[in-house]
């Protein structure tokens, strides 16, 4: 199936599907904690970028690694690109991508998905947030086009340099009972 066939086909489906080299993969539903963390972050990021020319997108919005795919559904993305402002099917130039980790997706989010996302020249930060234990990990692109890793623990201020934003764990996990550590 080609990219346009995928878009046409997916529009008729009840589920969302990611697209890789002509193949489609169904997206599984998440836990309540997963959804609420994504919503908390979408709300915080959207409020922060309002009026800046950037937009925040939720897990219903696709990112295209190229015009012909692959196409993925990150939990949250932010784009500041003018072309993405009027995109109808997918964005191509995100500044920040955020994935909420779950047991079923963590390996893919850390491995294959991040490998795809690193191909996006616009991407400055890739953020992984735990839904089963409180954790925030950020991969930041450096000026030499390498990626630096930083893990945050509860009590620390989380810095999203690409958006000039500082967050706390309390903001991310607001009204949730996600444990601090695995017991």
C-alpha cells in the first residue's frame, strides 16, 4: 500500500494505524495514567507556546518521517514550522516529540521509534515519560548533531531547551498516583 492509499484507507478505520514501508500496524489503547499524562503535557506545552508560532499536537496527529513515510503517532509533538501550520494529514518538522512509556511500547519507543525520529532534522528534543513509575528522560540534539541524554528524578526541574520551558514532576503527574519507584 502506498502512502496515499494508507491515508485513504485509515480514514475509513475506527482505529489508528502507523505506516512503515507499505505495511500498517494498529495502535493499541493506553491506560488512564498514560492518557492523563499525555493530556497534562499537551495542556502545559500548548499554554506555553500559545502566541509563539508553534503548535502542540496530541496523539491523534501523525508525524511523517518523509513525504512517503514512515508515519507515526507520537503522544505529544510540538512544531514551529510554517509548513506544518497548514498541514492536513501529518506534520514533518517537529521541534519536540514526547512519548509516554508503557510496558507494551517502551522498547519500541526507546529503539525503533527513536531511530526514525533522529532522521528528522528539525527535531531538537525527544522526551520519554513513565506511566508506571515517575520518570522523565530527555534526548537533546547538540550543535554537533549528536544526542545527549539526561534522566530526571522527582524533585528536579525538567528543562525543555527547545521551547525554553521548565516543568516539575508535579505538573506532569498532576492528579495521578503513579509511584515514584518500582516496588
